[in-house]
C-alpha cells in the first residue's frame, strides 16, 4: 500500500530550488564584480584611466593658392599686367556714378533756386536680366560752412578735390575707411594752386561742402550677389574731414600732416567690388584743364570705355555737367567750347566732335580716338569673396588650368554667380576644347576660359560682367 507523502514537503523542495538558483546567480554576480575590480586595479597600476584609441584624423586637404591681397587690375588681354601704382603714374581713376550725374556747380552764376537739388535722369541695361531701367539721381546741397550763407554745392575747387581724393584713395589701396591727405596745404600743392591763406581756407570750405552734400538715388545699380536693385537714400561719399593741430584752436596755427577724409561705407564697398574705372589720361593733364573741360573729360572717359561713338542729346550732356546757362544756344556754345578746349590741349581719348540737328533735336557727337587703358576698373574683385570650400576648390582648379592667378577673383565671381557645378562643367569644356582638343587659343588661356564661362552663362540667360 503506497504511503502518501505530505504536501508540505513539495513546497519545501520548491523553495530549496529557488534559493539555490538565487545563490548561484549571486555567486556569478560576485565573480563578475571581482573580475571588474581586478581589471580596474590593473589599469591604475599602468597609470590611471584606460586610454581610448584616438580617432583617425581626416586627410589633409591640399593647400589652395590664394590670389594676392593687394589690389590688382583684372585684365584678360595679352598685355602684361601692371601694378596699380605703376598705372597711377600714367592715368587716373574715377567712380562710375559720379562721372555720370551732376553733383557740383561749376558756374559762378547763381542758380534760379539755389536750394533745389540737382536732378539727373538716365537709363542703363541690367547685365543680368537684360532689362532697361531708368535711374534717377538727386544731389542736395550742403549746409553753409563758416563764413558762407545759404546751402552750397561743390564748385570747381570742390570738383578738383573730389578727383584728388579718389586718386589718393586708390594710391593708398582703396581698402581703408580713410583718405589721408595730410593738410590743406598739401592739397593745395597737389591741385597745383598757390598755397596762400585764401586758397587754404577755400580748400577747407570746399572739403566741408563735399562732406555735406547728400545723394538720393533710385535704381542706382544692380547688385549681382543679392540679385536686387540698390536704392541709396541721402548718402555722401565722404562723411567728414578731420584736421590735427599741436595747440588748441584751428585757424591761427599750422596743421599737423595727419588730416584725413572719412570714407562712407558705401564708397568702400564700391571700391572693393565694382571698383573705379581708368580715365585714360594723366593727373597733370586733368589739372591743366578748366573746370568744365575737366567735367567733360571725365564724362567722356566713362562713355568711351563702352562706345566708340558717343551720340547724345546736347541738352542731356549739358545737364550732366551741369551747364547752367539760361538759353539753350548758350549751353550748346559752352559745351562746344569745352570740347574744342579738350582737342586743343591734346586730350588723348577724343578724335573729333560736332553738334548737329537731327529731327528737331541738337545731337552732340564725340568720336573716340583710343580706348582708356587699362580697360578694366581697378579695385574690382580684389577682396576675398565669400566662397564655400567646394567653390574655392573649383576656382583653384580653373586658376591652375589657365595659369592665371591674377584672375582668381574674376573666376570666383563667375563660380559664385553660376554655381560650382557649372564651374566644373565649364572647366571640363575648356579642357576638352583647348587642352585635349585641337581648338587654337587665340589670345590667352584666361581669355579662352572666360569665353567658355560666358557662353554657358548665355545659355542660362545670364550675363557675366566685370563691372
């Protein structure tokens, strides 16, 4: 007869199994902890904490050749490039806009409304979009300096001072926010006028007026980087004139040679990006001309950069000077006299000139003799453009393929405008045509590369321009 086992023993056996399993797990955990302690003790004996393997450094990129930081004249002709200082000895430079619109009054005759601004309407074609745009410039007079009454525009001396200030700015690199001129006596010497007390005071007044005028411009120019029209409201190229003396007071003592003009940030930007254009004639010739001849010479030099024949309404040319004679026939006579004066004094850019009637309008025709040299504006593409690393790599490859490091900023401008992928495509086309192919290079590799870039830009309905 089988004996029934008590039920409590099964419960005891189950409890014993669970306790043995827990003890086994505890023993395993203790062994693992012991091994961890031994490992830590071993590391401390070798010098402390465990060293992790250092991550592998990324491969170093090849060092890119960057164009020199000094201003360069961008030129793709076969002629040898020259430094700006050497070019300054033979020619001079000027701002595009101030050569085009009226901002000074050269006649001693009082205007009918001396407080009214000088207003100039002109048109230009947007190089990127092909759109023809009307541009309106208004120049407002400056507050009267000490000893003068009523609002004032710069006169003949002010016009010559602006020219001299731009030459000094270019000579000093066109990068700082100051144009150092020394003293008013130094400016008199530069203008070639007598350093009398009256002339020194007049130079000071004209500098004050030059810093006091304000320009309001609608559709002033097209910014290709922002792809937007720029409208300037009440700005002046120079914002102040600063002089230094050893003792208190100003009028009764000699100035120290530290004087400077403060440059407006907008003029700094223009100098660094668009740049100034070459007038094509020397400062010595400029200072030998009359005030109206100087103004006409600058106006024609700007136009002769782009046209062999300048044909405009005589009234439009007179308004751009401005010639303020009351009668139209007197304005034409003054314009003709100034043009003849340029021819008589050997102005190198002008071949001939005439005023003729056409469909009831008097046209002024100026024929170009030679194009101003150098052909490209100084200052353009002379700052380090904001390139991404991959864009800079494409630009460097183009520079290496064309052996044209002087055009680094021009190619950077092209790559930034078109895109890095288009720049790579243009480089491939250049190599296919001129390196691997049998297409002859007529001028230079840089000229050929520029042609390829402009051809692709044309396909994209864009225009690459150095200005």
